[in-house]
C-alpha cells in the first residue's frame, strides 16, 4: 500500500464505515425543536426523534446549557471514585419509580445486559444457580448485543452469529396461558416491553401486565420491563407500567430519552432483586460519568414534569382521533392504528418502506417497524400545530401510496 499524501482527496466517509445500515441519502447538520435541517438547508418535520431519543426536541436549551456547564468542569472520572451526579440522578429515578437502586450505562443494550445479569445473579445468590432461563416474546427488541438479540424475538438478528445461546426462551406476545406453561424450575426472569416498539407498536393491556406480575410472584420469577423506548413520558405517564395498578417490575431497563440525545442508560432494580450485584460483579468505564449525569438530571427534570406528561396525553389524543379518520378514508392503505401515547404504530396494507419514502417526500421523518408498520415517535413537546402538520403530511403520504398501488395493479 502506498502512503497517503497531503494532496490526495479525503475518502468518502461511507467507504470506511461498516455497512450495517441501509442509509437514506439525507444528511442533517442542525436541528431545532421538532425540525431537522439538511446540509443544503431543507427543513423536515421530525416525527422519529432519533427513534424516541430526542424526546425534548433538538437543541433543547436546558439540555444544551447542562452540557455547556458541565463540560467546562469535568467530563469523566472512573467509577472507582464517588460521582455526585450519579447519587443525584439515582435518587430522582428511585423516588419516581418502584426501584431502590440504579446502575448507569451508556445505552439501552447495556442496560438490558445488566438486567439479565442481575436476574441470574439474584437466583445464584438465593442458592438456585439452575435458574438462568430468560423468557422473552415474539416481536420483541432488546438491543444488538449477543445476550440482547437472544432475548429478542427476531431470529434474523441472530443469523450468522452462531447458535442461539442456552437460557433464552420465546413466548407468544400476549398469550398468557402459553407463557404460564413455559415458566418452570429453571426460569430466572420474564422480560417484556409493555409497549413494543420495533415489533409493531403492540401494547399489553392493564390486565395482562397485572397477570404477568401475579405469575412472577407465584413462581418466584423476576419481572423485567424494557422501557427503553416506551418509557420516560412516551405513553403519557413517566413509565408505561404505571398505566396498570400493582404491576411494577423487579428490574427495568431505560435509556433513549434519558439523555435527550446524549448516551445515557440505566438499569433499575429493587433492593431484593439487586442483592446479587455485589462489588466486582459488574461495571462500566463510561457509564454514569459526570457529563452524562448532568444531562440526565436536566432531562429528567423536564420528562417528569406533570405539565409535559399532560401535554403528551393531549397530543396523543389528537393523533388517535385524526389517524382513525385517516384509516377510514384510506382503508386500502391503513389497516390499523396501534400503540400508546406518542408511540404510535400505523399498520399498512402497502409496503412500509415505500410509505416512509412517501412521508420523506412530504419532508416528514417517521420510523419503520415490524409487522409492516411505521411508527410515529415525535418529541414529547411537539405542539398541537405541529401535530396537525404531521397529520396533513401523513394524509398526503397515504394519497401517494394509494396512487402508487393503483399504478402497480
């Protein structure tokens, strides 16, 4: 190989990026609120929010200020030292939830890894090392690490990465009788998204969440909720499990909105469930560093605001009404409206990838999903006026989908 000279042109970045994403040819250079602006100045209404990450919008002033203030003081120190921001954010999270303790991570997948390890270590500490099985559900998505994809319900994510790991079992989403039959003497935990994201915006009912809790109590099984996408205000309550009474988990993984775009995740647990996680049993280099904690504290102050949660419920109600109208007007395009709060799924009769392009043609960004769905995951502070604009763009996308389907017939 010849050595590069200073006069050679810089390589195209995509030539040197691992090809694991099927990227759309859109590049954004800045964002404000619910708007993203491309490098050539075109504005897009962002109803994807980095897949439920930018829950407070782009360049949120409070988060920007938190980053600036902390960046001038201290970014990172090792977890062998006390980090005051961790103590503060952990107290905010435990005060607001079922949990007694928190482990901070950089991502949702890491929070899931911690949750799985916590569940297995609990049974080991109780004298039952044989209880290692984690029961997940079809259509679920818990991240891309090997343990997370084994817990998830999409076999395609395991393809080429060796055999399925032992200790992971799959149940049918919503089938409580089938689930009961799978719980046995080697079961450690049940892991579930109260509202599935990637799997097509399917949600468990209040009764199903309560039945899960009773099943776990009756069998000594730990209940893990994955609220990485559906939590932190997305459904109109701080966490989706709160819609059901007496259905709190033993362990919960969160991330995405927790940093509002900055990488922050967390695994929450009761003191009972976390008793096996003793010194040396887990760790993270970057997890919980001072910069991440400053952003997380600023984000939580907004996300746990009664005013914001009420606003989410109001905007979600508007979307539910308007999208039901779209379904009535375009029965050849829209099959079903799903989800909860501002985790909205639109199940389509036309290909969802084509519909996403129709939306982009209207300068609107939406996410894909399983079961031929598209998802609306807008910032939680999306205004009613912006919601009206989104509905108008979706209507135009439906018109385009109908025209394309007729032309292909």
